[in-house]
């Protein structure tokens, strides 16, 4: 599966919880965070991705959780992504 397949609007309706969130966001005229397409397209990977992100953002580090959040927000803004 490729990113273009995950962004296919026909797929989002059959993707469970994240598919419903994608549809609801689009009905409100808001583009959902891109990661939701990945969660909807690969639901079995969702818990692993969430655990990974939790470890990266909240695990032991020389940077505080707030500093990591600030970096993530800055990078997302530079990439024109919803954070």
C-alpha cells in the first residue's frame, strides 16, 4: 500500500474509527491530520505507531516533553501539517 492509496477518499469510509473521524472532519471542511489516513489504512499498525510515538515524545530524554512538543509543532508548521 502506498500513500496515494491511503489518501483515496473511497477507502476512508470503511476504515473504522479513524475512517469516521476523517469523514466527519471533511464534512466540517477541515483536513484531518495525515496520520489518521495511515491509522485508517493500516489499523493493525496503529497501536504500534502510538506506542512508538509515546516513547519518542514521553520516554527518557535530555529534552523535556514540552521541548519535544515544541519541536514537533515547529516541524509540522514548516511542513504545512496539522499538529
